[in-house]
C-alpha cells in the first residue's frame, strides 16, 4: 500500500472527485466503429484492445538553459529502439540528441533499451539505466552505462577489473562534481571514478540481514523511499541508511505455477506488533573509506528514520527520527566528522504524523522549509537553522499537497493545493518570507486536477491537466502568467473514440454524515436515466487514509469502467469518508485514529441513507459495493457491519484482520496491538478488523485475491475463508495464481476479472430473483 493505496487496484481503480457541480454529457448517436456494439462500451475494448487508452508523456528532463527539455521517443531508424530527443519549449524545434545508433555497445547489434536516464550537471555525460529488473513493485535493479556526448564513447559502469554481473546495480547517481558515480550492489555502496573507472567499495558489511544504501520491504512501501544514500555537496562523503533486519520475521509466499515443483519467496516482513529492522545513519568518507555513525540519542532501538539529507553544507546532515507510534519527529543536525547530534526541531501530533518530507535548505543553509500540520492544516514553514524561529508562509484554512518549486532569487515558492476545492488541484504562488497574499496561478479554464514539473529557472513548466470528462493533457506553460506555449499531448483520439457513446449524467455533491460532517461524493446516472424508475446502485469504495476516490480527474484509466456499469443499468457512486487523503485538514484525516474501519464504515452507511432520502430513484433493496486493497477491507466492513443495507459486494485483496498488515502503516493509525490498554490494544484491533463481524454476512460476496501478493497477503483471505466456512456463510471466491497486489500479471487477467465482476453484479442486482 501503504496498505490500501487505491492506485494499486487493477484498472478498476479510478480517481474521481466532487463538490456540488453537475456535468451533463449526453453525446450524439454516432456509431463508434471501434466498439463491438454500436454506441456502447465493451469490456474487450476497455481491457483487451485498449481502445480508449491515453497517451502519456515520457520521462522529461529540463535542460540547464531553462528553455529546452529532453524526452525518450521511438526511433525512426531502428525498430523497437529509442532516441533521446531535445525540444525547444517555445516551438516545435526538435533535435535528436542521442540516437539509438549511438546506444549500441561494441560487439552488440542492438541498442540499449532506455528504462531511465540522467544528465550530469553540465549535460556533457548521460547515464543510462537499462535491463531493469523488478524488486517488489518497482524495477530498481539493472545495468548502468555512461555516454560521453562529445566523443560518443559508451562505457558500462560497475565493471572494474572484472566484467560486471548482469542487472545487479541499484540507484546509481553522479557526484555533485561529476567525477564519480555511486551505486548499491549486493547491499553495499560503491563509488566508481569517471576518470580511470576504478571502483572503491565504500561499505564492507552489507550481507545477510545488513542492508546499506537501500531499504527493507516496509520502509520502501510505507515511507516511499528506496534510494538510501546521499552525496555530500562537496562530493567527499556519502551519508547512508543501514538497516539490520535480523529481528524481523520472514514471510513466505508459494508459487505453484511456474515450475514442476513449488518455489518459495521469503522476505522479512514485520506485521503489526512484531519486531522491526533497526536503523542507523552512517557518513562514509571517500578519502579514508571509514564510516562515522550518527550518534542519535535513543532510549530504545525501536524507532524509524524516514528522511535524511545534507543540511545546506557538507559539514552536517539533518536526520529525522520518528518514534514507533509515529507521533513524534525529532530533527537532529549531525556533525559528519564526530557524529555528534543536536535536536533543533520537533514535529509532533496527538494522533499520528502521516507523511514525511525532506526539508528544503535556503540561504546557504541558514534556513529551511518544513511541511507540517502543527496549526491543524498542512502548511509550509520557514525555520531558522537553530529551529528557534518558525513562520508559516502558506497560512489559511487549507492544505498544500506538494512543494513544486522554490525560487530563492525571486523569493517565490510554488505549490499545489486543493485550496479552492478539495476535489481539485491547482498551482499557487506565495512569497518565501510569508508576506503578501497567496496567488492562484492555474487559470479557471483548467478546472480539475493539475500537476507541474517546473524548469530550473522557474520560467517554464510541463503542466499535466485532466478532469472527470477530460482525458489527460500535457502542455508547456510559462510562469508566472501561465500562458500556454505549446500542447504536447491532448489525447484527442480518446475523446473522438468516445464521441459516439452516450455518456452518463454525473454530479459531484456533498452529503451529511450522522454528526453533520459533510462528506464529498460522486454519482453517475445512466444516459437514458428516468427519474420515475428505481435503479440499483453500486458504490466504489476505498476509505483508508492512503487514498481519495472523489476527485475531479481522469484518473488512472479514466471513468470508463464506471460508464460501462451505468450502461448496464446501474447508478454508480463513491463517497470519501473521514480519514481519507482528502486535503481537508488535520481534523478530517485524524478523527479515525485508533478507529480504522469503524468510523469510516459509519460514514459510508449514513451517506447511503442520506442519498436515498435525496434521490428517490435509488433502490435501497439493490445496493452493491466494491473496492480493492483498503477498499476490499471496507467492502467487507459494509457487508458485515451493515448487512441490512448492502446486498452485494466484491472485495479485492482485502485485509480482513489488520494484525496481518505491516507495522508502519497499521500502527500509525491504530497504535500497537498488544502493549496498550484494552481500549487501544487488542480490543481496538478486533473492532477495526472486518473478520470480527464475518458472522453477520447476509448478502452476496465475491472475494478476489492474488496468491503472490507481497503487500496484502493472501493469508488474510484464507483466514477469512475459514471464518466464513465456520459460520456456514456461502460466498464466491477467485484466486489468481502468483499475481501480485495489483493483479496485473498474466495474459488476460484484467479482462477476466472485470468480466467476472460485471457478471456478478448483473446476476445479483439486475436479473430476476435478485
């Protein structure tokens, strides 16, 4: 996930949004020649033929001149090969900067495949990442090659005196002075000179349970960090994380499908209440090869270090140390020569600290920017180096979502936020000193969700824009006036492909919960909707803190699965309950502390009742619900806790017993399961777990899980099956052999799953005898 990240669910996971606006989009009756059925969506076109797939902008790197950028494109000269192309942002001028022919190593006949790339500081050398291999859900292990732009010389890195083993390097990056490259191999950190290509092994103890420069499963998943080392600004030292996983119990997954006999995957996975890896920070000097360990004060080794970076100079690093309950974050400045640490800043919360950010150093290290919720909203604070002066530079009753760019020269900070509408996202600008008003930069015509990748000088940006009815677009815009200079991708082909399909009426709305708290919602009605009739309703649910379902955006695959369901005769809706990642302030998100599942389920059930009062055409005898990951858990909660309301549910990859999920995620929101009082310990975990209420099942349940899920383990569904069998509760079950959490692997998986889900809903809610 984070356990239940909604973006992890197959193609059924869509981001949508809303707040009191109605969109009517009845189309004409043109025949859609790409559909098997005229004027109708088909599952084959959605999940097999990819008729409505959107084009995406490849990896873009701004050049130092601030007016050009590079991107990876298909080569016109060599089949299945790639060029790196340079564009002038203000016009259509295109230059092949690195041709596929240049990327053919000596003695080989095919160019290297470009999985990623990075430039050195003057962009005279290009480092290519290729032959990437999957480590959990990301391809973070592979090979690295260096291309000298002027000479055209292509050199494989990591070889030294002996030929490098294939696909063993991780997270290679240039030193700030461009003279070296550092990388991780087999749990140790190496530095390779770009002058004579000699290799220095900087750490020696990485083996078995000792991990240098990378992270274990739970750190990578829940703290969103994978690269565990940082170059000093003067290129003389590398600061790095070291984890010891020896106390962490192993989890074992079995693969029954890929060989004659089953094979096992074993990895350390700390479940709630169990032992974590211990962590410390080392600072290795290249000159001596020795490591100075940061002397972080601690009464116990049971803590986390989710962030660390250099502190605006090469003399100190800033280490963020978080207690296991994740409600106290100490910021230590550490002397790199002595390891001595001093606490300069504390961020704390009565409930939990949910997200972690590197601080941004300003003014030659005299100040830093810190994102905190200390006043009840997620704001940016300007903090002096000693931590004594703290100023909110983005004040107001709103959350920022991300710092996009800091321009010290102009004294500006750009950030994205749902300031004007929590279901939408726009770019804003504020003064770094906190003076003046906050200015919205994104024009009104881009109503929906916007993201930005700003050039180094802050004058240009790649804008990503979409709305619920607008497939994702990419533009080059100027700043701060936000003038559209050029459209890169508009995905008009998707709009044209959909032009002959009568689309649903959809509406964003708000509805009160049981205590008056207003909940954001989205509802879609069939194109041929008749308000005098009664319609079955399907809810897409997530409900966990890791995601937000009600957003005015096209989302991962667009709203077309929902459209398909409305064509079958369903109303489709979604509600964001309290605790979801909606940017509505600390109180919204943290009311669920130690009440995961219970408060959210009550919000969802109340929303159904209020919607039925508002819209009489909702048939409350035919209510269905589905979700994946955290949404699968919430589906179980609704079927088990409110069996009289929800008749049909599909739970994909759920966590029926929250004790089975990882320490960092689950304890953040629930505390430790066994070391607190009855109210916050075992009993709280029982009350938050759907499996506790499985006996109440009355409706139709379809349970889906991949047996190779390293995130939300198949183990949980098996425990639930045992419980349902014990109570003689009939249900349907589909296991996908050796599929991971996202259920994407294997030919035909997505089409098979979506067909099964559609048929399950139609059989139980539309056909006679429901």
